[in-house]
């Protein structure tokens, strides 16, 4: 893998490719807010996944070229995160099903880009097992987040060992950002601290509880360690076991689509549905429409990418 990418520059060849990097980062940022979105699945759709792993894993070894590749992705991630907090999170309060359905439609429409990676890779017993395991893993995470109540304390009532746990959580979140199909949101919900972290992002909270910045710092440390170490591991696995890895990834990506409609947040939304209210009818109707639009739009994008790939062969 590394030798292949040494011969294949990480430099963006056009403004369009640069925009793809920014858009990938945007979805990575949104993935922190919207349950079920997988930024790494988007990277596969844009044919940037293996480059992303290589750039993160070799950031210290080849800083300049890797940093230039990652910069638009990082900028996009910051924009996605900010808009996720300011825009998407607010829309989730009013039309939650419609917003999730829109993103789910995008993921369904783009799924053929993942299965395209399996062309020429014949299925066997091991690969079928890896696909099933990949499919089941995000669903298992979602089940735990739904049926196992998190007992994490409030962020202003932490003991010293909780900060060590946040470093570990940051490491786990890094894994979810690099492995398609896994959701950082689901992991944080599972341990019961997602809503607590989300609610802590305000000037009022920061003034009253400045120690929360230590929590953010611990998460960041774990995240950085995880991104660098796990990306190198995944790069090596893809180099040696490309076909097997993508069968597992195909399962993970499909599982992530399922969990967009099956997670603790969505269960609460379903519980609050009231078909006698206009709000519920609008949310469902709009959701169905946005799901179809997202599906069609993403699939058309996949077809464009296929034609471009065929022309370059």
C-alpha cells in the first residue's frame, strides 16, 4: 500500500478533486452530530479512502505532502461540525425523521460505490463471514445504545479516572471515523455521554464549568493517537488483504445505513410520533421525499464517478 501511494501523488489534481476533499471533511464533521453517518464510507465513494488512511498514518513521516492533502478535509470537517451544531442539530429538533432520512437516502444511493470495490473479488466462506460480521457490528452497537442505559456522570462531577476514560473514548471515536459503518455518535450514546457533551457546548456552560475543556483535551489526545495508529494498521490490512477487507467494509457500510433508522435517538423519535399532529405527518412525508431525492442524487454521482474511472483506465 505505502509503495503504491509513494508512486501516486497525494496532491489534488484539480479544483474538483479539492472540492471532494472538502466535501469529505464536511461529512466527517456532520458524522459527529447526525447518528449513523459514516465519513469513511463517503471517502470510499470519492475514491479517497486509502489515500486518507495513508495521509493520516504518515503525517509525521511525510508531513508536508500529507498535511496538504488533509488540509481541505480538516477545513471541511470544521465547517461540517459547526453547521451540524448550528443548523442540522436545530433541524433535528423540528423535523428529525426527515433529516435522518435525507442522509440515509444519500448513503443508500452511494452504496454501489462500496460494492464496486468488490469487482473481481470472488466470494468465499471467509469473505461471507466477514461481510456478516461487518453488517452485525454497527447494529450491535446500536442495540447496546438503545437497550443498555449509560451511567456516565455529569461533566461537572467527574473523578480523576473519568479523564482517562475520555482519552480511551477519543481513541475509540478515532476508530469509528476510519472504519466505514461505525458511528461515533452511537459509541458516545452507548456510554451515556453524547448528550452531556453536546449540551456542554455553550458559552454559559464554559463559564460555569471551565474544567470541561480538560474533557475536550482528553478526547482530542485519544483521537489523535487513534487516528495515526489505527490508520497505519488499516493501511497495512488493505495492502495485504484488500478483497477480504472490502467484504467486511461492505457489511459495515450496509449496517451503518440500518442504524441510521435504528438507534437510541431514533427510537425516542418513533416513540413521540403522533399521527394526529400535522408536525408528524409533515416530518414523515418530507422524510420520504428527501430519502428518494438523496438516493437518486447520490446514485447519479456514483455513475459519474464510474464513467470518470472507466475513462482513466
